[in-house]
């Protein structure tokens, strides 16, 4: 919305210089200042959602990089473990809820539709990830989730008032009710009397030579006062809700179609995972360490995941026949379990993109600042043993 002085009808030539410029409301000015942040959050959340939807492994309970494995890892350290423990068995539903929630927030921000509600949703998602995943990140400023949570707060306060569907809906609702532009600041009647106190006749506006009254005057508190100040819901409010709901419904259908197409493309173009599940054998402990499974269960050029008795999740690789390497699967950045990407020959964290050398476990790409924990692995009679 362009911020400009709105012309007033029937202005006497001699009174033009006496008129004051209309003052934009604070949230309108904030909307322009926050526009770069709004676009960043909208693009980021939309991309994050579509990336999850396009990756079938994210919803697969057998995938070491899926939402199920991430929730298992978080459940051991999170301050809200008492909640996560009830959701682990419903990890697929939780994963879809997160992806669709991120998509709703992203589209809401990009279109500027129901901006405050989208901001509350984004802040809730970010706070949930902070408490579930990155709460123990040290120092705290290395965790991105807390930064995202605070980034949404200005939009909870200001909404999305510029270059947005919210602004368009607000203007159309005001116009349909015969009200003025809701962008500008209404002021008290006492203020306008002090401004126009030198009018030629009592009760007349010095700028327009018309009767001084709230209706139609941009300086006076009229229909644009808040609902709390007015203590009633007017026609403009009702039109905003109706128009906003209609646009939101159309947008939701379009977003659903986009999500369905993205999921279909992702499933048709994603190669099968090279990570399989290795189950601990009963009583699998001896001088060689902990028995994690058979060497034959780990594909050559691939990987397998395993769980230790202490609850730690690990990953074992066989880069060439007969050679094995095992690591603690928890990414040292925020604890998400890493997975092996054969096409890139890298161990990759699915949460924040850290990459590790599959031969040594050393970090190659951050934000992790240290490598994976190394488990010495040996093969005895065809079985794999690791020392923790």
C-alpha cells in the first residue's frame, strides 16, 4: 500500500497550506520495515515444508533420518520429553502436521493473509522445535529455532499490513462500508478542535468549510477505532472476516494441491534408501564390545542403523567389502540423527544440513563445529561389534 496524503474534497484554495499531512499508523510503517524479514520467513517455511513433503523417507519409521528417528533422539534429552513420548508412535501424523503447518505459515506470510495468525503459528512451530531439539545447544545462539521464534513476534504485533491480501481485504471492507482509508491515524475530537479552532464559523472545518464531524474526517476517531474502543462489531469488521475466510479457503485448496503434487513427484523421483535396520542380538556383549548385528546386513557402499543398550543410536558403513566404520548417529549440532547419502558419499544431518566425512566422521560442512563420535568396530565370526 502506498503511503501518501489522501486528498480531501472541497478544499478552499486559501486553506490548502493549512492542512496537515495524514499520518500513517505505526503498524503500516512497521510493515515496510519488516518486509525483508517477512519474505525470508515466508520463503524459508514454504521451502522447508515442500522439502519434507517431497521426501518420503521423512515419514518412514525405518529411515534413520526420518521424523520417527528424530523424535526418538529428542525424547532422550528434551525438556518436553513427557509430551514427545506420547507422540512417537504417531510420528507420521506429527510429521505431516509439521509439514502442513510450515506450509500454511509460509504461504500466509508470502501472500500476507491472516498475518498475525500465521505469525502465531510460526512462533509455535519454532518454539516446539526449540524445546524438542535445540534446547541444549551450547552456546544458545548457535541454535536457529530460538531465533525463528523471536523473529515472528513483530508480526504478531504488527501483522502483514503492506503488499498483502490483508491490506487489500481491509481496504475493500472499509470502502464497502463507506469508511475512510484504515491506514491513517485517527485522532481525538479535542485534537482536531485545536487544529481547526480558528475556523471562520463555529462548528465548521477550516480546511473544507464544511461541518466539523467525525464521519469522513481522516483526523477523527471514527469506524476505524479498535473493536475494544468501539465495544461493538461493525459492518467493516464482518466484511473483513467474510472476505478473509473466502480468500483463505481458496488458498488452502491451492496449497493442498501443491502439497499433493510435491509429494507425488518426490515419491516418483526418490531412489530407495541405502540404510537398513540392524537389531541388537540378545546378550550381545563380550570382550569385543557390543554385538550390533551381522556384517552381511550392511550393504557394500551403504549403511545400516543400530541402537545401543544405553539408548544411543549409531550408524555403521561398509564403503568397500570387508571394511567397516561406525559412528554415534547424533549430530553434535542439535542431536538429529545423521544418515548416509550414497550419491554424495557423505553423512548428512537432515535437520540443519551438517555434513560429515564417512571415513573419519570429521565435520566437513557446518553448522556443526565438531565431528561424529567414533565407535571402534570389529568383525568376529561374521558379526559386528562396537566399543562405546
